[in-house]
C-alpha cells in the first residue's frame, strides 16, 4: 500500500471517528498490509514470545500530561490533543503494545511462530520497558470549522495537518533463550518525530498518528530481535 493511500485512509478514519461513539476507547493497532516477509531463514524453525514490557512512562515528567487529563488539554498555553491514557484502559498499554509487536513479527514471518506472554512455550523470549509512548499535536481551527458542516465538511478538510510531536521508546530490551540464558542485550530503540500530522476537529487523529510512528519503531525492533536470534542459532 502506497504512503499516499495510507495517509488518505488515516485522514478518512479520523473524520469518521468524529461521528462515532467508539472513539472513546482507543486501540493500539495499525495496518500490516505493507509489511513484507523478512529474509532470515536462520530463525524460521524457532519460536519467540513477546513478554509484556514494564511501563516506565510515569517515571518521566514529560509524560505527565498523558495521565493528567483527557485527550483535549493545554500545553504551554496552547490547546492541544494528546494520546491520553484515559482512552487506553481496555486493555492496558503494555498488553496492547505486546500484541501489536507480536502481530507485526508474525506478518514478517521470520520466526516459525511469535506468541504473546508465553515464554514457557517458545524457544526464545523478548523483554523490555516502555520508556515513551507519547503523542501531542496542536488544535486546528480549520478542522473545527470543517466539522461544523457535518461529515461532508469533515471529509472536505481531512487533509488538514497541525504541528505535532511523537515519541516512541523502548529500553532494557533483551532476548533470552528458553532456559533463561541471555542471548543479547539490545538496549534501547527510540524515535522522536516533530512534524506536521493529520488532525481532526476533536483530536482523535493523535491516536492514529502515534500508531503509525509505532509501526516504524516496531519494524526496527523486529530487525534487531531477528538478528540477535539468528546470530545465536548460527553459533550452535
């Protein structure tokens, strides 16, 4: 799927969500259709478990805004939208992130199978900590004006963007063999994006924007995990 098509889908989804009650509970999920199979035959006979990562976000004061208010709030005297924790409660963020990593890695199909929180059933397992899962973008007056004309107006202004920041970070990433022996300490994988992001009148687009950036980070993580296990298997 082309980037243009993906961006159009995000904008349309944001516009449609403004008129849907399901916007209250947000899911950490993204389209996997453009994920290609990984070329790593060394690991295609072994399995991996993605464990639930420990959540360290509250240890960073820069993440306080996610836990303090709803997704429409104030930041440095400006109206902004954030991916508030209030709308990630079912299930919780660590569970959703482990699930999306599992789905992503299964789509890459490098391992024989990838499971979630099943270390006793797999040959290897991945652990880590969630350092950042943060999205913030400016309020858009243009998007609000478009929404006043209903769905047609929202769709007509679906290409509007606003300045935003997304931070995705995982730390203390380690791969273990089933017997508990450390295979590799990957360390930290993180990205910070400061750019124009699709926006809607009610701010639900921020959740889609964070999900899309998460996709990039998970792809990097998958590369590192597959490489670590491949090197370990080849040493045997």
